[in-house]
């Protein structure tokens, strides 16, 4: 069974060229696939392979980082190839995050349910629209963006009247909430909190009877989604538009995975 490790850290990086070469070499030697992004603000990685090889890479190059572990179905490579790249940001937002920048207070998974049950708290799903379609926390206000860079527009349009209200935000692994919460604090929001470790960290820590998440968690790899047990989920991508759809919702008896909207469009054009 293939193991998947996702991790990030906002931490100033020195010689990024040297680190990139070293990380790439280790990944190749250990047959790891996936993506490692390096920037002056930190690093962000999603890699698949054997657990022992992933542990070796992390211990050698990213010691002490918090890792979210999950698995894939047998035969699913998760990623087709390896990419180790230097970029301006480790998650695209148009605003690099400096170490001194205040971010939202981190809330542990064990305390999250109690927080979001408070009716005074506004729950915000920072993710894109197609991610929220796969699963979310009940009552969350969805950003419904097509790209994370659109979050400031959403905040100005939908959140500006809630600056004095406690806000509890979440994303897949926590990295987008770091930047989104920093942005809200810069805009004068008084009380901004974020789910520490994101949905994946939440799944890893809470028990099934205390899990308030509804559905599965979308992931940006060939699994498409993971269950609350951090195993490969029940979704696949529409081969026409690329949006996630449940395998039970795949159109008709066609071997091609196609959402109902694309299937109807095809029927109209035939």
C-alpha cells in the first residue's frame, strides 16, 4: 500500500538551489513521487512512496516538521512523477508570508468541535468550491473560489461585516489558513482562529464519534479524496470538466467518468 506524506513549514530558507538539488536526489534514490515546493518563505510537500523512505527524507531534510499521513488504494501511484521546484511562494496567494507576520490562533482538533458549536462563531471554509462540494463542516461559509488567490475578493465581499465576530477557518492541511488568517488580521478582523493541521490533521486525531466533518476531503492527487479514516475515498474526476464526482454518480453505464452536466451537454451536441 502506498503511503502519502504532506507537510509544510513557513521558515526562512537559505541556499534554496542547494536544498532543491539535495531533496531531488534523495527522492530519486528513494523512488518518491510528488511535489516539493521551495521558496524563501518555507517549504511545502506532498509525496508518495514507502513509509520508511518518506521518513528518511523528512529526517534528512525537514526534521521536526508536522506530517499528515494517509494512504492510497493498491495500484494507485498517487503521483505520476517527481517535481522539486523553487517558486516565489509555497502556496500561491500573491503575498509571501514573513516569519513575523501574525497569523490566526491555532485551535487543536480536540477543541475544534466545541469552538464551531458556538453560534457566535463564523465558520469559514477557505478552500475552493469543488473541494467544499466533496465535504465540509456543517454550517460553514464557503469561500467558493476557483483559486486561492481569489480569497481576498471573497473576504471583502462576504466577510467585511463580520470583523468583530470570532472567525474559525479551515482548509485541507493548514497552509492556506496561515495566509488567509494573516490577511484577515491585516484587514482589521479582531478574532481569527484556524484549525491546526487542517482537515487531514483533524481526521488523524479525532475519534469517529467526535468527528463533525461531513463527507470526504478533496486532495490534489490521483486519489481525488480521502475518507475520515485517511484512506482513498469514493470520488473521481469528471474527464470532461475535471470536477470531482462520486463514483456512484458517474453518468450512465459509460466507462468514462463524466458528471451529469457534461453528460447532458454531450447528449445535446450529438
